[in-house]
């Protein structure tokens, strides 16, 4: 199919964008793109491509923006239940850490997820997956972490694998057995840390290798934070995972600076995520290592906090920054990357162009898929959005509505509405 007559074709070509280069959208006015076999075959102006490929099936973009699909590199997509009561508690003055200490927070969702059969867990997750796809996310990273026991952790991973095979949304799994300390190990957190390293990680690797889908190893993530895993325990888990061949991620510096970002840089983690309380030295270490700094602005927004990731410092250090939603039931039940972009513009001082690059090509780098998705380049997957607007700056400028008209994933068109009039 030849998509033509785009007011702005945002190519984002050239690879992940470091530092001050963030925001180079590679715009082709009146642009066009040809794909077949689920891959991009040609990119250029409408005049050039319509002349070169006169016999191809065509789709008129109607003078609207065409851009790569959003990539969300940090979600907790699969869980059961909700935590609406905790939102009310926070509004009454309780902090996130207070709620965790009282047995709420993550542990509340753990209890609900452990009790859910795989069919119910899959049904709840499928609804969330369709919602984020309809808002333009074509690839999503999704974590386990609401089991904190092997059987439920594997059940979460199995749901993700099945939905990836059944839906157009591409799902990249992460194992987050180190999300928090389960209730049964409250008095002995080190024993749970040892259990992850000695039993759970090898079992996840065996499960992947014996799975009928011949799975590649997921990312291994750890929540390095006060009330969860300290720096020594986080190191132990990540080093054990690295020894087994897993790629690494880390939750770091959401509430306290424990040194998790520096650990991620040292161990060559693909990304360090949250980074609200990250020190200047740690920001420099991330930039020098190439570890992607993933900001999750919906989380401080959801918690009513005033501090966000120090994006200017990351860019000044020539760091590689991405945006994610942190979709989860406790602090950020929002997987809409359009809202993430709008929030990052307001709370972090990004331009719309910088936020878009952070949510596409740089987000792809945060899940090791920058060579396959996140930009328009020959040979990459045909993952693209047709918006309802004629200028990319409406992303960021507007919020609270869906600006996506159609989603194309691996060359398959999903038309989301009746609107066919030109922008």
C-alpha cells in the first residue's frame, strides 16, 4: 500500500537521538510511504512515490500527519483488580510509602493477581491492551511483578505471550519478580532476594527455552527503592540475571536516590526508569554508558508530586532519553502516550518534537528494538499512525482526546473512526 498526501510525514530517521539532537523529526511535507510484506519499502514525497509506483494500492492520508507508532517502553500491563480506594487514601493525606507500609500498594494487587485464573487475567489485560493500541501505541513493554511467586509470575508472562500472538499490539515482556518483598518474606527480605536469584531466574529461563513459541529471554527488572530492594539486593539480582543471559532494566530513583541509576550504567542495563531523584553524577554515568533514561511523567502526576525527571540535565549530558506511561493500577492507570507527550511538554519542559522522538525512536532503543521500529526507514516494520490533524504540534498542544485516526501495524490497517474528511 502507498500512503500518500500526508501534510507532514515524520520519519525520525537516523537512529536514537542523544542530547541536543532530540527532536529531529525528519519531516517530509506532502509525504508518502510505501510498504508491503509488513515492511517499509520506500519513503519520499507524494509526487515522487506516486510517479514511481503507479500500480500500488493507495490510501490518501487526507493532508494529515503520518508518523511512526508510539512505543511504550515501561508498563505493568497485566494485573487483576484495581486500587481506587488507595487513590482516596492519598487524597486524604496518606503517602505512597505509607500505603505500602500498611500492606497496600503493590501487595494489594499481588493478592488480586494471585487469586485470578489465567482466563480472567487475560480478559482484563486484553481490554487495556486494545485501549492503548487505539491511542496509537503499536509496541509495548509489559512486566510481570504482581505474583512474587513463580507460578503467578509465569502466569503473567504467559498472558503476555498469548496476547502478543493474538493481537496486533506487539508486546515485549519483562520479568519483575523483584517488584517488592512479598508478605510471606516480610521478616526476611534477603531470603526472597536469594529465591529470585537461585530459583526464579533459572526457572524463567527454562520456561522460555521450553515454551512452544521458542521465546527469547525477557528483560529482567528490579525495583531499587526504599521499601522494596536496596542497592545490594538489586545488584545481586541483576548480576545473577546477567550471568544467565537476560537483558537488564531497573526502576531507580522514584522516591529516593539509592544509586540504582549508576548500577544500571555499570552493568550495561538497557534502561533505567523513573529517575525523579537521580543525582547529577548518576545522570552523567547514564549518558556515558548509553543506558536509556526512561522518564515516566504519569507517575508523579498520578501521585500529585511536584518533582519530575530532570530532562534538561539529561539532555545537557548528551543522554538518551525516552518516555513511557508506567501504566499500572496504583499510581498511573493511563497507557495513553498522547497524554504522556502532553504532560512531558508541560511538566518537563520538552518541545512537542522532543517528546515525540522520546516516545518513538528513543523509546524503541529502551527495549532494544531501534533497528526494527520507531522510525520510517527502509526495511523497518510498517508501524505507523495517521492522525486527525495536519500539524505534529497538536500532539502536546492538545490533550484529553484521541488524535489518532488510523493505526497500521506490520502493514495491516486498523481504521479507528468514521472521519474521512481532510484535515
